[in-house]
């Protein structure tokens, strides 16, 4: 499938490209869907071909215009991964994508590929618990340090102040997770991109990396807002069925070349079956995410009215005049389906409520077709210190809900039942 229709040369929308881009059925016996390429290695038609493929794969020579190098070995790439990479890059409007074995392997590979000992990352907080641990515990062992600033409306200014203290020349990456996990706080991506330009020296600027797991690729496109790298735990909405673990990074061809070379060396790519599952899932990502968001809007409104609920964090509840509302309107096209709400009574009450759900499942992760609930303070963010949890708004009574595609009436009844402890 081409990117543009023959009529008026109009580019296809991502929902259409997700069903055909990067695949020609004539190479697979006419199969409408790509088969699973369960192979570790690929046969060369000639020794000359093999030599040429390795020259390109290992960066010994540049690919010539119109050249389509063949495959070598599934640690470098695989047809299922290549097709998916083309399609997810089309969703993000970026030049290149790479699939990884998990969201954390995507984050760690990209960071290790682009940073060196002595470099510094400025990160928003809170972030996913695994990312927090990687930044705080693992990276310092490699001489890469991280300063975290509070996520929200003031994040660009807080990063600017931190850069002035540390030294702008040391800042090599600005990393933001927006909406943040689990607080749902939003960060102004264009403002972060502008800050990166201001911090640039000698034609080089910090890489702006955005974890887009909560809203992407449907409701937020960071590359169009100035981000250099867009990162996903594809386990979540992109996979969408709670049956795979994978990660994705998309960005410019120049940056992704370095990231993909590190992926080859570390061996952090996804396998062909995961690639095939991702292809299946990407076809319905827009339908699923829009249905989930429709349900979430109704549940968020129900939570706001419940007397046991202290606060509800959900983008669609933001009101005009709130700086977060302005960020939401400029950066997002929809609210997604993650709701964070705090109940009175702290952990004890939260646990009682969690144990009463009958439709929503008590489990971590998010973005699947089923609704999930969890307790961030004792589960996904258990490794974050109590002081930091308090600073980031991860209270003992906070519950995170990932809303699924179940019938709305069942979800409303289930949520009301869980909250009505008396």
C-alpha cells in the first residue's frame, strides 16, 4: 500500500495506513494479512547480496536512493517488525520507528544509545515506576545523572532553573511523561522543545523525549509539538489486549539510526510473534481508544459526584482558566481513559474499594480492552520514597483506573458498588 491515493495524491490517514502500509500480499502467496515470520535467519540470493546487506546494517555504507536492502537475521530486524514500524511511524508522523521487547527496553536502549558518561537528563516527575528506578539507580552506575522536577504547568521553568544550576552544556536530554503516571498531570511539550533550543550549544541541543503511552498514538502526537523521540510501552494501548509485552520508539531517521544500532548490539528487539500481534492490534487502536475514552468520561463524571471521593484527575474535567486546561487544548485531541481518584480513608479504604470491584480487574498495567484498577502507592510506585510520593500527589488513598470497552452500564454499576462501602 502506498502512502498517498492516486486521486489528488492525498495522503491516507493513519487508520487506513495501519491496515496496509509496508506490506505487499504478492510476496506472501496473496495473504491479506502478513503471516508470522518465525525465523531466526534469512537466505541471501548471492554472496554479493549478503555483503551489501551487512554494509548497510552495520553502517559501513549508506543506503542508496531507492535501494531496498534485504533481511539478515531477526536480531537486526524481521518482516513483522518492519511492517509495524512503518505503520506506527505513520501514526506519529515521524520518519522511523523501532520495536523493542518491552517499554523499559525501549527507554533504556534509547537513553544508552544517545547519552554518554558525564551527560545529564532533566526529567519530569512522577514517571512510571520502572523509569524512576532506571533513572535513580541504574543510570548513575554508567556516569549518567538525572535531575527530576515536578511535572505540571511549571515543568519548563523548573527545568530551565535546574539547567542553570547544573550547567546547560551538560544537559543532553529533556525527558517528560505526559500525562504523568499516575497523577494525569500534563506538561507543555512545545515549551519543553523551546527550552531545548535555548539550551543548545554549537548546533547541538538536548534531545526531547516524550513518553506518550497514556494518550498516543491517537490523542497526542508529540513529534508535531516539537519532540525528537516518542516513546511507548506498546504493552498498553497499542497492544491493547493484555497479551503481549513490547515497546516502541519513533523519531527522526538520524536519531533512530543510532537507537537501532544500539538495539542490534543489546538485542532488545521484540520477537516476530509480538510484532505480528502488534500489527493485529494497531488496526483497531483508534476504535478501542475512542470507546475507552467515551466510557472514561462518564465514569469520571460519576466519581466527581460521589461523596467518598476527594479528588479526580482526568483531563476532560479541566476547566477553562486552569493552566492545565490550556496545555490540554493545545497538545491533546482527547482525554484518554486513565482516571486517578483519591478516596477518603487512605490505604485501608482504598484496599476495601479495590477488593469490591467485580467487573474491573485488580491488576497493574493499563490500556487493555478490560478495565483495570490498582493502588499506585503500594504497587506500581512502591519503589518511590514516601516523601517523593507525597510530593507527586501519590497519596495512600489514590486509585488508578484504566477504563476498558465493557458496557458502560456495567462499569457504572461496578464503580458505584465498589465505592459504597457502607
